[in-house]
């Protein structure tokens, strides 16, 4: 009955047991049962985080293009950070954003003609 999809509490009631432990005595869980349940649970969970895609052309290999790509990356990183409820992950992403901002500021100090 469990393999057909009935829940354990419902099976307990159908068998007329007063305690779930009595129902568990009749239950044999096999490795294929565990695998099936694992993959079913994994398939039914929604993706908690979606990683945004970066829509910046890689053909712009000049300073303004690189700075534009950094700004787009920082924006997407902030959107991604807002999806986290975990403070630790959020702080790590903020530190990464500060590093990208530092890189952008360093790029501002490079004259456009210098390579």
C-alpha cells in the first residue's frame, strides 16, 4: 500500500493500529524504496535560487565595456543576494560586490589609451 502512494498514517488507520510502531513492524523499506522517495522529494521541491544570466556582450574588450560588464554583474549579484534568507551567504555576496566595486574604481584610474 505504501508503494502505491498511501501515507503511513493512513495505512495505520486502515490496519486499525492504535500506535504507528505496530504498523512499522509490518513495514519493510528496501533500497529501491529509499531511492524512489529521495528522487520524488527532490523532483517536487522548487528551486530556491535562480541564477540570473548576464546579458552583456563579450565583444567589448575595452575599458568602458569592461566597466559596463562589471556594473551589470554587480546588479545581477545584488538581485541574487536578495533571494537569500541566510545572513552568512548575504554577507559573502556583499563582500564580493565590494571587491567588484574596488576593481571598477581601479579601472577608472587607468587612462583610456593605456593598456
